[in-house]
C-alpha cells in the first residue's frame, strides 16, 4: 500500500492543478469577452436618428377654380410667402 501512495498523491496534485488552471483560463476568457461587449455597446449605433415625422400645418382647397390654403400654424405663412415649398403629386388624376 505504501508504494501506491506516492503516485496517487502526484495524480491528485496534477488533477487539482489542472482544475485550477482551467478555472483561471475560463475566467480570463469571460473577462475578455465582457470587455469586448462593453466596447461594442459604446460603438454600436443603436441610437440611430429617427426620421422627422410629417406635421399637418395647413389644408389646400379648390374653390371656384382658385386654390385656397388654410393655415393651421401661423409660423408657416412666411414660408408660403417666400414660396419655400415643394409640390408632390399622388397618382394620375386626369
């Protein structure tokens, strides 16, 4: 029984050393991935600019062959007077 005690103790020491080394490397890899994830969160573009929504500021009516524009927001009248607008057509209404 005495001659088997030394190899058993050596095997036990090697086993414990391998377990501890594996735990150390697993923690090291986990920390590296945590750091990479934190850097990715800093540089990711999850705060993309949202497109501006359209706002109703007036209505256009055809009355006796004349276009009448009823303005809801009075700040827009300046733009209408300076002719700062675009005309967009929806389909062919011929």
